[in-house]
C-alpha cells in the first residue's frame, strides 16, 4: 500500500477518534444532567418502515445499532478484502505479528472476564466484550501524541485492529445469533446467489450490489442472525477490479464511505450508547463481576495478550519487530488496544438485553473505565518512548 494512502487513512481515523471522544463525553454529560429524560426519550422514539403488510418497527437506538452499524461493518468488509488482496495483509511477513497479537488480544481478555463471571450464565454471555479494540479511538490518541510516532507503529496497530475486527465478526456470527427463521435465511441465500452471480459475470456497477445488499440486510435482520453481518458479506462480493481505464469499484466505495462512517455513523453510535448515568455509582458498583471483569480484560488482559503473544512470537523467530519500533512502543500499543469503546459497546448491546435488571448498564460502566485507563496508560507509555527516539 502506498505510504501516502496509509497516511491519509490514519489521519481520517485519528480525526474520527477525537470526534468520538467528544460525542461520548457529550452523551455522558447529558445523561447526568436535567436533559437525561429527553435523551432517553429520543433513543426510544419508535421508527417504523412498512411496505404493505411487511414492516420493520424498532426504537431509534436499535435502528442505529442494527442499521447504521451495518454500514460500519460494510466498510470493515471492504477494508478486509482490499488489505488481503493488495494491502499489507497480503504480505505474509507483515501479517504474522499483528495476527498473533490480535489472537492474544482476544483470548486473554475473554479468559479474564470469564474467570470472574463463570458462575453466572447471564453475565458470562458478555465474555467477548473486552476482546474488542476501537481503532478510531486508539489512532486518535496516537494523533494527540504527535508526529514523532513511527508510521510503522501505526500500521502495526491498524493491522492488528483489522484482525481484531475479523475476530469480532466471527464471534458475532458464532455466539450472538438468536433463534433462526428458515424463511428469512432462504431469502438471504437467494440474495447471496445473486451477489455471487454478479461477481462472476463481471458486473462492476455497484448499484445492483447495493440494491441486493439492502434486501439481504432486511432478510438477515429478520432471520435471527445479526443484521450487521450482511454488510460484511456484501463487501466480499464487491469487485476490486473495474473495467480497463476505470477506478476500482471496491476502492471507490471504500473512499466514499470513510468520511460518512468516521464522522457520522460512529459518532452517532457513540452518542446513542455512551449515555451512562453515574447517579449512585460508587466503588461497590465498579467491583461487581461484570464491570470488574471488563476492566480487567481491557486493562490487564489486552496488555498481557497482545504484548505477551508478540514477545513470544518474536523471541521464537515466528515474526520480527516492525522497523523503528522498540519493546516500549510495542507495550504502549498493547495497552492502547485496551481502548475497546465503540466495538465493546456494540458487543455489549448484543450480549445483554436492554432492561433495568440486565448487566447492560454495568457493562457500559466497565467499558468506559477500562477504556479510559487503557487510553491514559498507552498515551503516557508511547509519549515517553517517542521522546527517546532519535
């Protein structure tokens, strides 16, 4: 991938991370102010789309989580396909270390959470919450540190986060699927056949893919499989090569969606899901198994998993340290991977029902605290390390 393309992408993600921070803070301020009832009322507004006797009726919050986030996962799918075909992830030598780090960064946090919640089946359903990394937030923190941060460190973090997102997709598909509808799955299968046919017949116009993709999203939404997965599946069928002399359909879509997702979709999601009321919250609430498991997973599990697995891989010769990166910088990035915010909130919304008796609000508390600690720790570790660079 050309250096200019990498730099442009990282700048966009970094700006998105800063906006995410501001929208999350705004949501928390509103949720702890006299405007809190209006905030809840806004998210509970029923939104209905009906065609004849067929209708989709959901509160605004679920339209954001199921609809807008499908665009986010569509973009992830486009990035994954491009990276594996033409980007850094197409080069085995550059893939090994971030892939190993991502595995450790998902496995160890999940074990940390499970160790504290193994005796509560309802709480144990949230085991995947601390496995996520919010790449936009993490790159936003790196942007605040300054220009001395090596580009290779940012590329490593981005590559690791891509594998992390791939892991999240697999986890959502395998573990957060409800009772399935055979009819809806049959419709989804027909749409997949159409997408495959378009791809094999060399259709390069994106309009047919998007039209069929919308039907696929509705079918998947009604099937019991989480609707955001439709975005990932659709992305894999978008052709990367256009007609001679024309731009790549996949790259054009990716370019056009980046700003929409970075500056609208993710901030809206953060605003809708980060509104946590801290009324009556004290040490006793933080020390409950669900929030404490998430905090330990994000803060301790991510560091041990990412850094530990990378350390072993490098020492055993399975992978090599990226250029211009030292052990302190690598450890700082491992700490930064504990900023799970957006993806952790999303997995939490799948793991727990949204009612007053569920662990959902406890999980948000753990995500905010764990991400905050990880972000601050990663910031100071990397800032101190870059000061010593030549």
